[in-house]
């Protein structure tokens, strides 16, 4: 059952990713349909992580990476 569920989630993730990849441009910042697609993809990824027994990541960057990107020592 878990394997079938994982396969269904992976198919859904692939479909959402494909739809996002081929989303028509230009994209406005307030585009609610794209934001909905991104949110749904994020939820599917979180469910897959749960199946893997991993904790959902807070950010894609490490704390050091965020610090460097924000200017590090040279920040205002």
C-alpha cells in the first residue's frame, strides 16, 4: 500500500512539475494559479519526505548559505 501511495505521489509530483515547467509566460507576481501549483507541489514533496521518514526542510539553503547570500560580513 505504501509503495502504491508513493508511486501515486511521485506521478502527481511529475505532473505538477511539468505543468509548472510549461506555465505560460510572462508570469505576474500576483499569479494565484501559479502560486497554487507551487503550493500543491510543496505539499506533495512534504508527503514524500514523511514517507521517507525525513523531517521537512525549512529551507533549501544551509544557515551559512543564507548568511552569505544576505551579505555576510558586508551586510548593511
